[in-house]
C-alpha cells in the first residue's frame, strides 16, 4: 500500500495505483460515465477515502459535468464601453442561473503547449469572445470539439456556424456623416479608424465612404488616420493633422473615446468646437452627453449586445439553437458638438 503523503494533494494516479486499476477506471467511477464492476467500485472508493482524494472541478467538467459558468475573453477592462457591456453579459448570465468568469489580456490568445487556454473546456461551459482575443485556428479547434461559442463584434472564420452579435455600424455611421454633410455643409471630414483588424471600425469606415460617395465628395486619403478607439491616440492623430495644415470641417472620432481626443486636440490648438470644426463619435457612452460641448454620436445598444450574447451562449449550452448573426440597430443622437443648437 501507498501511505498518504500529508503535504501533497493526492492525484488520480495515486488512487489508481492504490486501487490496482487504471486511471480511466477511476475516472469512470468518479464521474459515473460508464458501468464498472461493484468490486472494482469498492476498491476505488476505498482508495479515495484512504488518500482523502478530491476530484478537481476541471476534471469533472471534462468528463461531461457542467460548471454552471460562462467565460468571457476581453482585451481589457477599462474605458466607458466595457461597463455597460459587462452589465448586459452579467444580466444574461444571472437570469439563467450562470456565473461569469472573465479573463482580460492585451495579447491575442493562442493554444498553449499543454492545449489549454485561461478559459475553455476545462473551466467554463461556454465562451464569449470579444473581438480578436482568439486566433481563428483556436476558435476552429473549440468549434470542432463542440464547445459552445458566441462572438461579440467579430464574424466567425469561414465555414463555421458560430453565432455573432454586433451593431449596425455601417448604416449608423452613414447617417451620422450624411447629417454633417446635409445639415452643416461639411465636406472635409476627418475619419479616425479603430485598431487594425477591428471589424466595427471596418464597417464604420465603409459607412463613411458610402456617405461621401453618395454626395459626390471625393475620398481624400489625407483625411484618414488611426485613432484606435483611444483618447490619447486620437488626440495625437488630430494634432498631427493640424500641424500639417490639413483643413477640416469635421472629425468623426470612430468612437466616443476618439471623439474626446479629437476635441482636446482641436481646443488646444485654438479651434472652437463646433464653430470651427464639428466633432462626432459612436457608441453614446454615458460621458458623451456631459462633454463640453455635448457630443453628437451614434447610440449603440452596448448593454443589449452583451445580454443577447450571453443568452444565446446559454441557449447553446442547454442544447438549443441560436441565431447565426444578430445585428442590433443604432440611433443617431444629435447634440451640440456637430453645430446643432
């Protein structure tokens, strides 16, 4: 017999060795996943009791037991966008009796050497993936294993039927740019793109280009820069435009953080907003109406997107079917930063 080592937690291998059976037999007894002879069950249970062995929750999950938890992969937990999104996800999870486990990482996550991710099959029942937190190959691996996934603001890799939830980015941006053109006569409208590869930014830029084309305004490459949905980067981009002497009637910040940076750069350069340059954003986060001047923007249903994504993921976990794509409507919100009273 193997004596219990008091300073080391017993493993399933220890149990198997003491009981004189294979590790897979111990797993079948612990998780009740297949029939085992009564005598063998008694041997395994005696070994478990002798060694004071406690099966790891992750192992039970891999054997088919649910954790009652959904996971969320994020790039960060900061900025005004994340609070309403997290509220919505939490509400969707709690309504169905699920807990929420969050992992934030600035890096794109790939399958590690031991085949595990911080959140995946071993510790959650399903996973919400925000933008580019996972590589296409890792998403494909999880999908092939039948692991429930829902993507936020990102379309799935080609050929994979994975639900995604996003906003009406193109149409919302087009309405905003056309308002600047029609209501305020703007023709030189700067566009601050989001981070490279960001799908929200891609569709917003397409809406911007369509609005210009619809009104016969040539696309000027010098009026495009990268704000990366970040206040500091947007401020630097607009300051560079001003140093270069680029004329601007308006700036679309890409999102509200970018619009905030644009206003700061303009005001520091002595330009009045909106009298000299109009500014607009996207999202309508809480601080938008409190800015000086209050920000014209596109209202995106951030909290609703989070709640719907969580609800769809739980539907998949429970064996139901979910919509392949959910495109939530946006709404133009007019305030003073565009020049409207």
